[in-house]
């Protein structure tokens, strides 16, 4: 059976280094801030610290289900919750460690570099180091940084470096910022059940409507969870953006875009499958975005490897489509050797 399977590359696969957990525990707000408490809850689930940090434990689970490769990224919220110095040095340490795992197991691992947008210049330098010297495959940004989004001008060096060094940005969810969190503080909503997708999709839509992709037409963003709901909203984004632009008094800082919002989503974004193991949603996304925009992911260790692989292997799809989702789209986007 194993030999008839297409190569499986999973692309939203979290790892951590012990130094990250040590720094996390020392944060003064770790027990009072709802987002950090929530992250601690995920880290505290049985086995998760070991599954995040122990590469042999990970390989055993990959082997059990026939997963060929993990595209690794430092677990959310990652380095963005620390001050600029701590965030920057932890990112470099995590990236060095990541490059070591890949060197040890080049057929089993590839990786996305952590960067600390708190210091955009040093983040840009880390992108160069990660792409040119460490040979990593892109960068991970866990959505907002202290309530700031990538469409804001101070982050231009990061976007410029991502384009210059051909680094796709995986825009991964995190807990909402302090200006956004309050309405999510009920019914367990301040996590992956609702807040993460609401916050991350807000970030991506800000980048589209803020004209980021007119400024950086080559920039590529990757979103997990089947695009954080945005594929379902493309018609309405186009319709309302043109309606607002046509008003005699359009909203004050609305940006005149060269293209329709949906066109940027179709050309500048890829989406991955984790946590949305639903055939109607998969078919809808293929129809709306095209098969070249869908990439397999598990969300290890928070997502289930068995359920995630079974979904793509068993859902009715033509073989060529399954191969694109399971490996060839990831090989192209993240420059992974086929
Ligand atoms: Mn994830």
C-alpha cells in the first residue's frame, strides 16, 4: 500500500525548542493574559511538549501514517510575544536548530523561518540569513504583532525581503490582540474554534484591501484551515469594494486597487487543508481557487495525523489532483526538491 501512495508533504507542522518554553514560562503575563493561558493549555495537552520538541517521536508518527515530510515551523504564538531583542534572538536560535534537523533528515524535513516583526530591520536580515545561508523554505508569521498587521508601513522591510529572497509567508493564526480579544472571551471562543480564524482572516483581508499586492505583486501568502474562511467571502469582497469605491464619498482611506480583491487572493495566496477535513469545503475551494492553490497540512501536534491523511487519501478526487494537494504544489511553492 505504502508504495502506491503519492508522496505526502505536510506543511503546517509545529515544532518547538526547549528554550522557547523556558522563555514562554517566564513571561510576566503568562497566567493572566487569556491568549497566553490558552496557548499554555495547548502546550499542556498530554504529550504535546514532547511531540513538539522530540524529532524521533515526530518521525515515528510520520512513519505510522506514511507522511514523507513535515514542513516545520516554530509553534504559535512563537517569537512575536516577546520584546524585540528576545524575539529576534529566539528566532535565530530556532532557525539554526531547524536547519540542523533538516540537515540530519533532508528527505523528512523542510522548514519555515521564524522572524520577529517587532524589529522589522532585523527580521528582514533574518529572512536573508534563513533563505540564503540556512536554505529554509519560507517564513512563518503568527498573524498580528502586538495588534499590528503586515499592511502597516513599518513592516515594509519584511515584505521587501520576502519578495527579494523568494520566501512565501505562512500567515498562521494566533490569539487576538488586546484591542480585539474581549468579545472572544466567552464560551471558549478565544482559540481555534473561532477567534484564530476571525483574526487571521482579518489580517489577510487587510493586506488585500490595503494594496499590499499592488506594492508587492510577487509576494506569496499561505493560509491554513482552507483559507480561514476567505474563499467563501470573495464574491462579497469584490462586490462591496466596488460599491464603496463608487460612492460620492467613499470611506476616507479606502485604497484604489489595480485588480479585484478576489484576483489577489487567487494569485497571491495558497491555502492548506488542516483542520477542515470536509469534502464539500475541499471541492468548493478547488472550484473557486483552482487545484494549484491547495496544499496538504496536518497541524501536528494539534491536528490528527491519521484523520488528516485519511481525508485526502480517501476523499473522491482524480489522482492528478490528489498528487498536487499532497506534494507537487508544496514542492513548487516552498521550493522543496521533488
Ligand atoms: Mn497551526
